[in-house]
């Protein structure tokens, strides 16, 4: 990625109602679900993409084992197929 290239931006509202802006680092499919890897200056988060009546929305992953296994599988896939 070029230094001046802009990534897609998304605003996520947390459980306390605070909005935070993230860059979309990756969208990928795994275990019959779609996931979004989002980054900000402070953190990186993984969210599941859900479909409902022709709309998509993001859902947080509360199970740390699920989150860790998805991130681990994603890292293996990226290492096996690095971007040019």
C-alpha cells in the first residue's frame, strides 16, 4: 500500500455509545462468515459482518477464543499469500 493511499473509513459505536473511526484493513470469509479487520490509532478490532434484509452491519465478537482462532487463521492465510 502506498503511503498516501486512503483506506475505507468506518465509524463504529461501542457499548457506551461512543463513536470511533476505523480504517478497514481487510474483509474476508472464514467458517461461513464474513469478517472485517478494523484499525485505528489506538487499536485493531475484528468484527463479524451480518446480513439482515438487504442490509449489512457489524457485530462485535465477545468470545475471545472465537476471535483469537479467526485472527490466527487470518494471519496464516496472509503469510501463505503475501500481498505484492
